[in-house]
């Protein structure tokens, strides 16, 4: 959940699944910082990133955040409310097709 103490302007609250939380725990501190920075920008500014390079709508309510660093991380999410998103799971480019299929199962 995104909690900003110094401002009343929060564009999105963020929820996570246990599967996402488990993925996040195994990331390096550097990757965790990159993810948190990106999520904070979404919370405050409502900006997911430029399409299709950093953010992509995959259809059926599933969306993908892309990180173009050495790790090639991906985060799969869904907008679950007017001002709410749920992070379904995370992964890496090399497992992208499997991860997309798994993320879609969360939407059923």
C-alpha cells in the first residue's frame, strides 16, 4: 500500500499479492530500490511510464511494467479500483510468457 505522509495527493494506492511479495523479497537491494522508485512515481504522479517501452497493456485488464536494466524485470498488475492497482506478480524477461499466463490466472 502506498502511504505518503507529506501530501494529500495520491493518485493510486497499491496492493500486492503474496506471490508478488515473495518475488520482491528475493530481489537485490538495487533492484528493490528501482521498483520502489517506480511505484512511488505511480502513486504520486499516476505515471506508469511511456508506452510501449516502459509500460504495456496486455489486454483483459492485465498490464506490464518493464524495467530496461540488466535484470530486465517485469511487474504484472491490474487496476482493481478507481484509484487502486494490484501487483499480481513479478518476473524477468526470460520467463515473460509463463509469467503472463500465470498473471492472467489471477484475473479469472
